[in-house]
C-alpha cells in the first residue's frame, strides 16, 4: 500500500493489555495487524501497553499510557486511538484512557473483545454503568466481534447504535493442508487459558470416555490451571495420551497447529476465540461450543461440530466422530480452511480496520458508511 493525496498517512495509537508479544488472543491479533503495516507507508502504529505482564506492572504502565495519549494530542502526533476493551479491571483502565483521549482531543474507538463483558455489566452498579456508557457513547466507533455482541451493545447504549460495527477476528492465511502427519491418527489440540471458563475439565472428562478408543492423542496447551489439569489427566489414567505442556510461544503454537488435525474448545464463554480461527486457518476439524460469536463462523457439520457447554457426553460423542471418521475430519477441516481464507483472513481485516481508522480520523466523513451495515460472515 502506498500513500496518496486522497489517502494521507495515518498515525494510530493502539492500546492493548500486554503489548507486542503478549500471549492473549487480542495481543496476538494486534501483533498481526501491526505486522501487516510494517512496510506500508499509509499507516504507522504506536503500541501502548495498558496493563503489562503482571498486575503490579499496571502501576507503571497506566500512568505512562495516559501521558502518551495526552502528549500525542498536545503535539498533534496521532490521528486516532484504538482501545481494546475486555471486562473487570480492563473496563476501569479504559474509562481513564478514553477520558484522556477526550481531553487530548483525539477520536477513539472501543474494540470489545472480552468474553465475560456481559456478566461484568450485569454485576455493575449504577455509577459504574454510567461511566462505561459515557466511554462508549463518546467513542467514534464501537467494534464488536459478532452479531450477539452487536445486539448486546445496542441494548446497553442505544444512543450509539449507529456507531456499532461488526469486525470478526482474523488471522494470517495458511497453505492448504496436504495430509496429516499421521493420517489415521486424530491429533487433538486445545490452545487457551486452562480452567473452568474454557471447559478444560470437561475436555479431560470427555476424553476419559474415549480411553479405549485407539488412534488419538491430545495436547492441552496454555497457561492458567496447569497443575489442576495435569492432576485430572493423571486421575483419568491418560498421562500417555494427553500432554499438558503449559504455555507455548508463537513458533511452538504454529508447530502444534501444523501437527494437529482437530481443534477442541469446549468453552462456556467466549467473544470470538482466536484459537478457533487459527485452527480453521490450518485446516483443523473444529469441535467447540456455540457461545459468543462462535456461532457466526461455525456451522454444525459443515465448518465444525458444535456441542452445548458442559455436556460431557455430547463432547465425547463429537470427538469420537472426528477420531473414527477420517473422511469427516478432513471435510470439516477443508471447509473451515476455505471459510477462514474468504472471511477471516488478516489482509482483508487490516484493510477494513484501516478504513475505519480513516473514518474516525476525519471529522467530516459521512456518517453513512457501508461498513456499518455489513453483517458478520454467515458460516
């Protein structure tokens, strides 16, 4: 991409919790976005870390983040601010950063990625809700990851309904899968934070029901309740069939995706999980739950298999299908790969995001915007 008279250079401040190299899904996505613009002369992105790797680090990162926003506005060194929002502490931090944007005279967008924001909102009292509503109503755009979240946002801030846009997560496209490293063996992969919300106890219980079934192996990778998960695997007598390596870096994660042919994510709550999209990109057969915006991209029996959260028997049956039916496993993976390349690929995502940034950076841009009406991709 090259700059032109009608497309001047954009300067974006991008706020995410851990910054470059962070192990959360939103930081992985933002790393991909920044990478897409590394050699472009149309957009420059300055990363701002709002929390840091440990909660104590927030005492340093938050004041620095506020000062950087205020200074960028004072010196006119930025055109817009992209603020990623989760729930709980993230909401309070972003309320302060959004207020800094308004003081600095910088337009900002709120990008909701947290899986538990609905529950958080329901727990908030009147004062907290008022502060969150102010942050959202004063945003130039509110980005959500799928139709359920757009409906939810319209419910809590109807005044901002015209600024709510659906922009599903994306990842870099991968080459089509030629064959499994072990064609007759199902290699099941879980990537994420181990624990109750992601359904890892249910995954171990479901796999325990398949103990006598041959030709499968599973890797449960991520941070969180590693010790508890290892204990559950040992109690189920599955230590030789389930590996729990802990958190893996980007290179190791990519290698695991290349070696797997099934992606399992039996979550109870999600926004739009990056691990599912990454699994689709690598042509894995996805077994997951219809929570959050996942139902926008996974159609049962076509681009994956859906089971209800907490239903261990249904999860075991779905896993049994992809373990024993190689043709089904390959079909689901191939369909998922095509869908990801068409609808959830990073180049297209980056272009849409650039268009949105330009809209909020230009105060004279028409409120009527074709991106506004664009729906989440139908699986």
